[in-house]
C-alpha cells in the first residue's frame, strides 16, 4: 500500500476541518435562526437560507475530504470543479474591488495545478490497496 501524497493529505485535512467548523457554526446558530424567524424584523428567511446553505457546504466539504482519503477516482475531478468555481468567484471578487480575494485566487490555482500532476492522478486511480 502506498502512502497518501502530502498534498492530498493537506487538502483532505483542510476540507475535513472546514466541514467540522461549518457543522459547529450551524449547530450554534440554530437557536438564533429560530429567534430571528419568529421576530418581526423580516430577516427569518435570510437566516434560514443561510443555515440551509451552510448544510450544503458541510456536505460538499465532507464529501471532498472523504473521497480524497478513500481514493475515489472521481475525487480529482470533483476537487478541480470546486476549485474552478472558487477561482471564478475569486476573479469576480477581485474585479469588484475585494483585493483580499487574491489569496483565494492563488489557493484555487494551486489546488487545480496540484490535482493535474501525474502522481496525484496515479494515486487516485490506483485500485490496489
């Protein structure tokens, strides 16, 4: 059995941490969402929408981490697609004046470049455990 590449381990660990962090965020925010939903401010829909969006993001981050660790062949494509979406949003953010999005742009480009390397392709497509 070959050892997991360090880049894959780092990417999977970051996604696992993001998933756990978002899960804690969602669980902590549930009472506030309920209070906001029943208040007269009219912001209950936005708070509920944000909570649903966070649950979707928990699922995306957890599935990326699990598929990378489990060596699923589609994990590489999934990570490239999600990093490409992040790259597009980073470009939009930079064009709209958010210069801090340069970090997101760099990270997405690094992830896309790393996922296209031959040893990553070989490791994720190898079915021998």
